[in-house]
């Protein structure tokens, strides 16, 4: 990250609830222990049962992670005309689009904004809000199922 990030004066973002980031294309929603605990508790399930029913193990080569399952059409397992676990959704979902790879450069932000109609629209999100989202992700270690 550069000393003065392109988002130093904030950026505009307001989700339009279009659902694009939750569906249609294959992807990963990686879980931390906090995510797993919140989701399992929110659904009244034991964590091991939640993993068996709703998660998959993903071998990234450099690490193994736990991700939510997708339906056969590539929608997130929890998409059904909206996020059915919205209150308990993982931090990855909560912090979009303020992810390190997207906030790293104006170019990365511009590229991502082609996929998300909420970016560059709506409320001005402050530098602190963005910084807090980045820090939250950094501090929430992802589960590594082999450990
Ligand atoms: S793609 Fe953007 S606007 Fe659409 S649901 Fe996701 S965050 Fe919201
Ligand atoms: S958990 Fe909810 S917000 Fe996250 S990808 Fe799935 S449907 Fe979207």
C-alpha cells in the first residue's frame, strides 16, 4: 500500500443490492473462526455440521482454506433472492469492496467497479471506514482446515 492511498479523501460506495457479487460466477467466500461461529450460531447449528453442510475445503497450493459452497449455477449457497444469512454473513462479504487487492490502487478499484454498480455511487465512505475494513480483514485469520 502506498503512503497516501487513492482513497485518502474517501470513495463513494453504496450497495444497490444487485446481487452480482453473490452469484453467477464461481468464487470463494473464505471463513475465519469468527465467521464460522457467527454463522453456525445464527443458524442454530453445530460448527462441524455447518461445515459438512455448507462448506468446502479449497487447496490454494500455498494454503488450504474453508469456503462456503456454491450452487450448481455458481450462486452462493446462501443466495435466495437476497442473502439469507445477511445478519451473520462473513467478514469478506461485510467488507466488500474494501478489500486489500481492490484498495491497493486506483486501477484495481476502477477495474472492480466494472463489476459492481455500487462503486463510485452513493454515500462518501471515509478514509477511517475504509481503513477499519482493511484492518478488520487483516486481523481475522482465515481458517486452515488442515491445522
Ligand atoms: S455487486 Fe456491488 S452493488 Fe451489487 S450486490 Fe455486490 S456490493 Fe452490492
Ligand atoms: S454469504 Fe450472503 S453476502 Fe456473502 S456471498 Fe453468500 S449470499 Fe452473498
